C-alpha cells in the first residue's frame, strides 16, 4: 500500500475557514447555522484530499472532529435532492450509539441538500429499516452485523456506493467484525473511495488498510495540545490501591474530585453491578451499563445520564463504546487496562472541544509495568498521587460548602432571611450565628458524614521478575514438569471469546491444566467478542498451542495459533 503522508500536526494553522476548503454553499450555510466557525486540524487535513477523491487513512484521537472530516466530503459530492434509491455513501461503525451520532451529524450538515441518511443497527425494528431502504437513501450508517444481515436479505444494495468509511476501525476489529468487514467491502465497487479512521493503528488494522486502500493519504493527528505554560486538557493521574480497598478509595477520590459526570470502567459485568450498588450506597446517582442489558435498558440509562438524573456511569468497555456525553468531565479506570489502546479510547471521551478533563486510574501495587507501557503509548506522564486522607476529604467538603455559600452571597436574594439573623444576633454574637448557619449548610450538603477509616498506603512493587530471595523457602512450584519457562512473551490467538462465554479464568485454567505453566506465567489476556489473545512465555508458546488444540475450552474446540498481527 503506497501512502502519501500528510503533515502530522497537533494544532490547526491560524486563519483557516470552511470557505478555504471549497465546500459548497449549502454545507457552509449549515455549518454557520450550527455555530461552527473554523475547521479542526483533522478537518483541515482530511477534507481537501477526500473531496478530490483520494483514499485516506487517518489516525486521530476521539474528540478531534473526525466525523465532520468524512461527513462533509461525502455530502460535498452528493447531488442535491437526489432521487436514486441505492446509497452512494456507506459508513461502518462499531456500535448503535455511534451509528445514531454519525447519522445525526450527516443529517444536520446535509439538511439543505435534502440528504437522506439512514442509521441501521441491531436492537431496533428491522422492518422500519427495510422500509426506509426500499424508499431510497443517500447514505447508510451501519454496524457491521446489521449491514451484513441486510445484504444477505437482498435489501441493502451497495453497487452504487462511491465512498466507504470505516470509523473507529480498531474498535470494530476488537469486537470481532473482521470477517464481516471483508464481506461487506466485497459487495462494494472496486473503484470506490475508501476512508479509514482509527484512534490506534494495531498491526492487524494496518493489514486491512493495505488490502483495501489505494495509495491513501495518511494523516496522524493527536489531541490539541495546550499552549506552553498552560495545563494539559486531560489531567492523567493514578492511585496505588490494594484491591480490597478499591471501592473505598474510589468513593474517596470521587468525593474529592466532585465530577459533573463520570464513567467508571470495569472489566466484568459482575464488577459493574457490584460497584454500582456500592456507589449508590455512598450517595452517588450511579447507573450500570454492560452487555447483559437489553437495548431498552441501555437507552433508559443513557437518557438518565444525559438528562442529569444520574452523574456516574459504571460500564464495561464494550457497553460504553461509541458513547458521546457532552457533560463528561472524568474517566476512571477501576483497573489498569490490559491493552494501552483501551486506555487511549477511554480518555478520549474527556477534554474535548477545548474543555478540561480528568483521567484517573486505580492501580494495584503489581501493575507498575502496565502503567509505564501506557505512558509510552500515549506519550504523556501519568502522575501517581496519594489517595486522599480523611483530613483531605473533610477539607474538600468544607471548601465546597464555602464555595456554595459565596455563590449564594453573590447571586441570591437573601433579604427575606434578615429578620431571622437580626433576631438571633440580639441573643448571640453574629459570628456564632454564622457558624451555626455554615454547620447546617455543610451537613445538608452531606459534609457531615462520617468517613474515619483511612485507606492503606501502598506503593508499586519493584519492577523485577526475580522478586523473591533464593532462600525464602518458596521453591520452584513446577514440580516434575520442570523449571518455569521464561523469556519474552508470545501472543496466542484463540478462536473463542465473549460470545462463547470465555472468561480469563477459563483460559488460565486450560493453559495451566494442560502444560507446565503456572498462573503467574500467563501474561495479559484480551477477550473480544469472537476471539481472545493470550500472552505466554515465548519458550512455551508452541507447547501451549499444541496442548490447547488437543483440549476443550469451555466445552468446545477452538482454533489456537500464534497471533499473526
């Protein structure tokens, strides 16, 4: 795949306008009505080559304006008030939520063109989508599974498609849609324009791009950086916490941070449900979101969060994909993400459109190395801070009470309370009256709650594999199977994932039960919708492949091989 690399930049050139990009009057009018004054860096870089018909491979963080970067060129080339029935644009996205967001953006930008935009996704009545396709559409925004379903029904015709966009392509591969994407792309014309956007660029995604993009322009942009001397848009911090103390530590940190709205990411559904219950017991308005919930339940949760009746969302990665919440100020990793790419996607939800955001990670003492790996990938330091003490929390609560009182003094009409104060000052000193009023206001805001339990102070363990003393009495536990393998890790692909009910414990159990490895020899585990990736020592990789091929995992045979990406 030959590539023309566009200038990699973090900020736009001063003075650029949408008029400079040569957009048609209908689009300029829509952008002006929406209040958009100038393009973001990725829009400046991407729109000209896309309007010229070039393929494009874009790596851009969430929140950089990439939806408009591909939506505006699609609409630029669309005949006004087109009457054809088959779509000329196809946008593939990983989740229902993102399909809705992208289709709404296309509709807003293309309103004066009469653009007919149809989102198609699972969990919605297919009859309505079939009816819309029959009536005729210009652009289809689809999740891969539903798009393939409609293709197999003969209802979605892609023979006239001029542009295909793969948005959040790395997420779609992580969710196991690789085969679906290949099948869908195979139904589109060979001479189409292909656009691929992704926050990260893993090797298997680069392989997909090489097969389907022709001499693409390549654009790599990060999040807009703060000017010298300014604070970064996303403040990234970590707290070292023993696992047993995590719920209490999270509550303490949230009390001090006082987020307007936050997402807390957990690894499992069970952890989501348990933590949601804990946080609600602490007085937060928390909602759970995971793959075990119906679409109707998910919609209700999102409605409460966007409507302000909930301020905390506790979710798994898969359930939260594609969510765009304007009020979000904080993202919390309840565990250190197993893949740095997951961290990139998570923190991409805050610090958008010039607003400041906070990314918080709760790390266990053994997870120092994973945190350092994430720092290298994101190219920024994650500051390790101490968990707030009881004294810190009390001071913070008093500060919030002081701020609330000051705002009331500046903005509220307090005259009707004057008679009460004057009556009390006949009997008490005015300072004593004020102190009593502050005490009542503080307790009414929840500041009087007892929280006297200090959280254990721990630190990261040394970054050494040979952390035990030779004479510690802990001999090699591998027994008759020989010494424990060592060396660099090898990644294995296992053709079964969440769909088959696979959990990390199932893979660790299968590996340790059939080979000479112990649980400590098994490295990072990533479980996706239809496959899993497991890291084992290089010296034992072939043995593990042979052993797993000959056994059952969760009651089924699975493809096992070295990962080819």
